[in-house]
């Protein structure tokens, strides 16, 4: 059944903007962005951004520098309030929600410039991610009530389990700020996963990684999707990574979507090639 | 070793508790043998109150990372509530110890309420702006308390708000046998001194347990996370305002209890005692002892409260010497050469120092 929405009081069909893989067609999409846009002063940083992400899809968001990719992430996670448009997360409207509320609704993210809790240990960083899944009241914490001991033990086990995805359980007691760059990126992913999301947003996960680390990361992203059965959307400049693991790719330029499709379609798209390499002068 | 002591930080906390108990026993023994100068004996209760103040301010400044310059305001709310509670219950509750506990709880509750109300506007800000606004609220609280005239008689409490400055105790219309408790700018006088060193020690222990347990719990991790990186904390579902508020209110409540202990330890207490200077003094304890370091706060509060008394022999030059000592300690504790020397002499210290901010 085609979707409908209100536009100037009339019911009109939503434009087709789905790049959802075959297996997810029957499940409800995890994310639907409809006519999303934000203005900074007179500049339309993102305009008319439409996207549907399937339940277990790995989607890519690419585009030249300054295209507005991170702005899209900031819109989806409510760091910025959208000027226009709607975001539906598992069918629920996220308008008026705060960053932390949207996280509790199911979006977790990592950051382009790593944002860890540097003075805390690796394990504590993950435990902060488990804040809402292993919850007990502040008072039981102060009084060390039975729920404190139970939940803390659960959080400890779960943190180590999550760290083992990236073989990081041995680093549990290291200070997060002292980890090497690649490990910090991986820790950010683990911390995001700890919040039990249905959609994971990765902002340049392979930045600063060497080719072998990137290859390992690619395997791990697919492994995370398969283990947790979640959707993943990533911004990445490493085209090898994007073309290999992303099922649907969305190309952004000057805040507008210029192409959507599979890796093959994107690679052969004239507009995309022009956006990246410029136009060839007619002879 | 019991299971829960295997955690390094839990072990560290228990060492802190142990050191405080040891210090209390040592001081009590010395006091029993008259080995402590009379001047210092009179300072024992205030020292405990200042230690609690330093611990509580450290929760806001060191752990939550919000620079608050109005902490004495919460102390005064607690002090005057505590004095009113203790004095008005003098007949209903004859036992001094029970009355003191009630006074401390009343002081803590009223200061927590004040902390919550002040926190609503203040915690929308951060950094320098927050510091200035807390400073302003500290002054406002002081001015409000200066306007209060409170008395008690057999019909209950009488409260006047002396905005014009023309009202006096007589305007309370106290029945015969009633007594004024707070007389506006003169403050409280004729308070029965029911605070004891033992009560002060217990309050220090309670404050330590509350703050350290809080820091090591889910809420404490959230508070530390908000301090380390607010955006990241929000992105993992932590409501930053809520956890900054928890730190602020718990801190205000402890300051209120400290105030009640302090207030019930003096027969005379004027409202101007809790001014900006007192807020800064407590901030000095926290900074000197180390941000997030509760042991440091305790030592700094003790030493800096005794120091002015111990320097009385310098008479006129007392505050000059005090200031110079303060400057020297600040310089020395931040000097890389001296830090390096200490690290070499005590190799274990270095690993502690590295994680000091998370490791209160």
C-alpha cells in the first residue's frame, strides 16, 4: 500500500525514495525521513531530504566535503531541530524530542571527531552507554540496595560481552583517552551499541584507520548488523568500504540528494561523477 | 578478601573511610588527654562542618564540573533552618542528640529545596555564566536571611519578613515565655550549642559515603559523562539537566546539613557569616585538595581552618602569612618538578593521579 501524507490539506502519495533491500521490504522501515530540511540563516544546509532505511539495511551516505552529511546525522539525532520535514523512527514521530529522548527511541551514533569520556575507563564508557538498559534509581545507588549490586553485575558482564565484538575486553580497565585512535573509534561503536539501538549511525568509522584495520572494520560492521539485527547508516569517504558493504547508497551535494541506489548504480551515475570529479569540458 | 573489595576504587573508598575514622579516634584520644590547645578544641565542630562543605562542593565543582560560587548560601539556609528546628523543639525533644539529628535533617531538606529552586535557572547555563549566577544567588540568599525575624512561643513559630528594615523582634507579638530565634541582621543568638565533635565526625562519614557511593553508581557515571563530554552523554540517552541537577541538589543538601551542624555549634551566629568570602574559602579547599579528590578536600579543609588559629602568634601578620602559605602550596602542588619528584618517591601515587578526576 502506498504511503500518504498531508500536503496543503490534500492527501498525496509520498514520493518513492526507497532503496530498501529485498529482505526488508515486508518489515516496517526503521527510519523514514520526509522532506527534511534545515536552514542556517539564508543557507539551506539540507533541503528536501527523503530517505527510508529498512530494518536490517546497511545504508551509506556519501558526498563531497561540506555536502551536509554530518548535518543530516545531526538532524536525525536532534542535535539540530529540523526547519522542515518529519522523521519517523520505527513509525514514531520524533519532532519535539531531545537528543537523549531520540536515543531512547532507538537511534545511537558515533562522532566524526571522537567524543569519548576520556577520564573514564573503557568499561565505564560502555557502562555509560548501558545507562538506560541497566537502570536503577539514584537512591539505590547511594544506599547500595540489592538492585544496585544486581544491575552493576549485569552491566559489567554486558560491557565485557559488547567489548568482545572488537576483542577489546582486555582493554576494559584502560583509560579511554589513552587508547590508540582506531581503538577509540571502535569503543565509540561499542558504546553506541550498548544503548540497544534499532538504527546505528556511524560518522566516518574508518577515518584514520589503515587498510587492514578498515578491512576488519568492514567485517565487523556486517557482523554487528547480523548479530544485533539492526540497521546501520554510515558516512564514509573510503569508497572501497562504502561500495562493498552498503546495500543502499544516498549521495548528497550542496544539501540536496543527487542520487540514490545500489553501489553499481551510483558508480555509473553521471551526476555523481560530476559532483565528485567535476564536469568534463566539451571539446 | 571480600568480593566487593576486589574493585580498586571500592578499596580506595574504604581506605578513605578508615583514615577518617583513625583521625577521629586519634583526635578524641588527644582531646581526652588534653593534648590539643583550647583554641583548636573550639574549632573541631567548625572543621567538621567545613569538611562536609568541601566534600559537597567537590561534587559540583570537581565531579560535575560546574563552578559554583554561592555554596555558602546553602550553608546559611541549612544553618538557620537547623537553629530554628533545634530551638523550637527544645521542649518537645529533650534529648540533644535526637534534636541535633532532626536539625541536620531539616537543614538538609530546606537547603535541598533551595538548591532545586536555584538549580532550575542556573543549570541552563554553564562555565563562567553559571559561576556568576550562582554567586548572585548566594548573595540573594544571604540578603533574604538577613531580613528574617523568627521567634517561638507556645502558639508555635512566628516569622516576619523584614523588608523595610523597620521591624524588630517586638513586632513578632510573642507571648510571654516566647523567645526570638533569629533577629534579622543580628542573626541568631542565644542558641543552645548542641553540636558535638562526634556528631560532626558522623556527618563527615555520612557525607563521604553518600558522595563516594553516588560517584561510583550509575548516576555518578552519568554526572562524570556529562562533565567529560555533554554531547556524547546526550547521544547515549542521558538527560544532562537531570544529572547536573542531582549533583547540585545532593550537594546543596549536604551543605545544609553542614550549616545546621555549624549553626548549632555557636551561641551567636550572624547572617553575614555566610558571605561570598565563605563561598570562596570553600572553593579554595576544593581546588587545593584537588578537583574530584575527596581525601584532598578533607585535608585542605582541616589544615586551612586550623592554620589561621595556629598563626595567631604572628598577630598582625596572620592573614599575610596565611595568604603566602596558600600561594606557596598552590605553586608547589602544581609544579611539574615537584610532582615528578613525588612520583619518583612514591611510584604508586602516579597511577592514582592519572585517573584522579574519575577516581574521586
